C-alpha cells in the first residue's frame, strides 16, 4: 500500500510539471542522448531549441538556445538556416551574452561555408565596430587580412615576416 501511495505522489508531481519544464527536460534528454551524432537527433534538438525560444522569448535561455540551434544548422550544412537564426537572435536579443558570438559565427559561416567574401567582410567589420575589445577581435582582424586568399598566399604572407 505504501508503494502505491509513493508511486501516486510521484505520478502526481510528474503530471504537475509545466509545459516549459517538460520542454526543458526534452532538451536536456536530447543533449545527453547517446546517439548525439545522429542527424535525426540533431534536427530534433534544433527543433526543440527553436520551439522553446519561440514559446518563451522572455526566458534568458532563449538566445542561448537559438545560438545552439544555429551551431547545429552549421554542423548539419544548413548554413543559410544558420544565418537566418543568427540574424533573428541578434535582432531579438542584441544585448544578450551570445550576441557577440552570434555575429562572429555569422561572419565565419559567410567566409568558410558559403564562400561569400563580401558578406564575410561586411560582417567581420560590423563585428569589430560593435565589439572592438572582444577576445575574438584579433581573430576577426586576421580573418579580414586573409579573406579570399588561398592557403599558399597566406603562407607566403606569413613567411615574409
């Protein structure tokens, strides 16, 4: 009888979980799942991140989840989707802790995944204007310096010094 009572209480507590808590639990489950490298699991995690951010835009985790979704898109070679998510993140959360990383990642994707040197240059310059003291500012400057150059040209520049 005592076990039935305890089980009933646990079931009641689980049933009282808010939709937000259930969603966070689902996200945590996908983050710790053993099949982490399954494209289906990664897409499901991305979907949960974006759904959470959409349903709970005022939650402090929403911009972080959007950034993580963009990283997943980039890893899944959905680069244009990553750019869109990063734009949405920077527009909705310009002062968030991940906005700086989002802008840098966007420039990186333009440069390395989409081979769009014009957009990469614009975005790196925007990054340097907005975050001149960032830890990534030197990386952005280096990226601008070598933007569009072949590995051989970069090597020639480095070896001349």
